């Protein structure tokens, strides 16, 4: 018997085997009304496929987080069935647009592009670059001159993101920039995101939060995604983001530098010229690998 079911708090744990560790907080946060929703494809009670998505506070836009089918059951249109059900659920929740990104490498990206094309998604466009630095390269990176001389003026201070007060976080929510790029890439309050408390760092200017480097743990052990590096627009021309990044890197090394599997991922948008230049000039000599990531989207109103 085949069942395509909407996941809730009770049923979501049965699909843990269909995700990586980094996606499990989002999976366990699934609710039929969102903001994170999950759909599972089951045969005789056995989960074989999973799709996860979350939608914005306004419920107008959704992001596809995860799409996976067990390897022994691929080629049976399970992914197509999951995407069709996802469309229906998102429309019912009032979403008008869904998007996702994926690495442009190997056979999987070709298969994914064909799946999206057949399902009515728009042609993909270049989104960002994802870079990896493994332990030995990371050690060399921390010894780079620009890292060693990194500092902040006295009116700025760094702090563990987990120590941010509720009042200042509420103030940040009220005054957050409203640009689409901020909402999809730098928003510190994205539902389903599991911020690592040991390496995520905030930046204050005269007591006000003006920036952050939010990280997420990744497999294998010691892996970390440097997910959202941001400083308020008025400080972007003064390189205030770099000390925030460096502080997070130092914390990462302190807790995971002894692990052979220690690894760091960095990413930045292709149209973010200053950060692309920073990666080429500062991170480039230490990168273990780099891959381009495409963005694909679909209108749900057509």
C-alpha cells in the first residue's frame, strides 16, 4: 500500500533515516501548518522518499530544503509524486512561489534539473559558490597574516549569539531589512535552522546588534557551515564582517581542530562582488574545493 503523508510531530521521526544530520532539526520541526512542512512517500509503512520545505513569515514564498529518495527505489517517479503533493500543500497554505538551490556537479545535478524541468520549474540560474576547507588547510588559514592582524575598534564588541537578549532580538526583528536577498540568505530567524551555539557569533556597536556569523553543524563530526555572515549596511564598507568571521573560525578550531574530519564550508552569492573578491584573495589559497550552486524556482500561481 502506497501512502503520501503530511508529517507532524509524531510521524516525522520515522523519516530520520532519509536525511543528513543537518536536516534533522527541520524534519523534527514539521507541522501541517508550517512554517516547516514535510511529506513522506511510504510503501507498506516503510518511508522511501522525503521532501522538506519552509515558508516565510508572510507565507508568500517557500524554500525547498530537502528532496531524497532511497537509492534502491529511484526511477519510480517517487520524487515527482512528492513534488506534486508539495505544490498542493504550499498552495493551500497561500504560498505563491517556491525556490531551491543545488550544487552543479556530477550526475545528480543533471537528474535534478531534468526533474525540475519536467515539473514546470524555471530554468536554473547561477546562485552562489560553496567552498570547503578541510582541517590541514584550515590550520594554514588561521595562520594567514590577515587573520592574525584582524581587530575591531573599541565601540564594537563580539559575543556568543546564544547570549543575545530577547529584547534586542525583538528590536532586530522589528528593524530587519526587508530586501528579498536579506530574507532568503541573511535573516537570523529562518524557521527550521539549527544555529550552532558554540561557534555562532554576534556583533554589537555601542550595545546594538549590527551583525552576525551564524553557523550550522554538518556531517561528518567537526563539520561546520558558515551560513549567514552579515553586518548592517552602514558598516559594510568598513570590513566589520571579517572580524566576526575570524572569531567564529577560531571557536570552530578550538572545539574541532583535534578531529581528522574537521571541515568548514563557506558560501557567497555570485553577484556579491566584495565577498567574491574576498574569497578569491583571502580564502582562495586555502580552499580544498569550490563548487558553483544554481538557483531554481517555480511560480505556484500559474
